[in-house]
């Protein structure tokens, strides 16, 4: 009898150890789900601005969870509104550090673009101080792969100060050809600048276009007529640009645009107030509906590859959501819509 009990105990111990072992087996997947929506008034403050709102502007988020073990992955198979995404689709070939640097830059860039576009729309003074060209990604076969890092800022090329992306591209196109080299002045981790010479690569066989082999972004700050404070350290990525712009504009102008509505949305923004496409739009409309939003701003589909407007409208129809979807191509389109909205 004692022997049987010992065998049973050993069996359960073995089962427990196997269950425990499985919990430590990593998987190369992420779970994407609707995240919370964030009221922007506590996160954005304009000095001497109009702070009263009888409604609210909120950004929408996607909850990204690493499936650390098969149990979490199995949960993702059955959880509603959950996508299972391969790790390389999320981060590409970036390291965790590079991915974190990129998300931080994209949020900073989103905030600066929001400042410029909102202040312009409100006819407030704003200037742009360019710091150089931010290295967002590097092509795998780029000769600069061993020299540049994600997060570097190229401040000069051949001694010429770099400003916006268009001047960066035009300098190479106007002055360089295949086989040439270029001297880059690089700033890394806010430390002292250093120079490196890089061979240019052929980017397009038909046109003979050459380049460094990177995806460039503008590194800049906005000099504005009033101070604006952001409290958004827990948010990453560029998709809050439109909603940041609306909140800033609302605090800059006396007319309260919210008019009692709970307004959510998403979309990137640039200097000129153009709204761009984002990822995870279906999760974001679901998040907005779950938290009782009345209106949802989505980027308008303008190009054949654009999908945000289509996906939002389709999701609302399929799920039977009750929410007003407003596609916009620019910040001014969103402002005009709200100005013509009847107050609750």
C-alpha cells in the first residue's frame, strides 16, 4: 500500500515538474489586444491655455504582450479580439534595445509634429530646429551596416549640416554616383560627434540612384510661443499624433471642440497636419467602443495600399459597434468636423 502511494506521489511530482518546465519554454510570438484609451487632458498641458473641456480627447492603444510560454500562447488562441504575431513581424531584426530606442524616438517625433501642426492651425508662432537625420533602419546589404546604428543621428554629410529628409536625399542625388564615398558626422547616445567615411550603394538599377542604405527620419524640436508639457512616458510609437494635435489645438483656442463628446482616434501627423496610416486599427476601434467613445477619428485611405479607413468601417459593421467613425486626411479636416458638431 505504501509503495502504491509513493508511486502516485512520484507521478504527481513528475507532472508538476513537466508543467513547470513548459512554463519556461519561450515562444517567438506576441499577443496583440485592444489596450486602454488614454484621456489626453491630464497628459498634455499648454501654458496659459484653455483647460476646460466638457468632453474629452483620448488616444487609443494596442496592448502588446510577449507570449513568454506556451500557456500564454494558448490563451491567445481563444481570447477575443486577439492576434498572434510572430516576433520578427513586430521588431524585424532589431534588438530589444534598438526597438526601444525606435519607439521612444517615434513618440518624441509624434509630439513634436503635433506641436508644429497644432500651433500652425491655431495661427500661433512656431519654428523648427533641425538636429539632423535620425537612422530609423539600415538595409541588410548597406555598406553602412558596420558603421551606423539604429538611433544614430547624422548631423553632417561631407561637412554640410543636414536638416530635413529632402535635403539629405537631394544632396546625395545631386553630388554622388555609384562607387563614391561620403563622410558622415554621427552623433550617438548624445555623446561627442565623430566622422566616418561610408561607401554608397546602388539603390535602383534602372535610375542609377545611390544612397547610404538607410530609412531616414528628421530629428527636430519645435520652438513655440508657449510651453507645452507632455506626460506620456508610458506610451510609445507615432500613432498618437493626430489626437495630441487636437488636444493641443483645443487648449490653444477658446472654442471647446469636445462639446460633451468622448472623442477617441488614432493617426500619425506631420509638420503640415497630414494624417498618416497606423497599425492595429481594428484593436483601437474595439478599445474605443469598449470604453464608451462617441466618435472615432481614423486616417482616411488615400493611396491604393492604405487600409485604415476600410478596416475600421468593416470592423464596426462586423461587430455591430455603435460609434461614429470619421475618416480624416488632415488635422484641419478633424477640426472643421468638430466645429460643425452640435453640442450635447
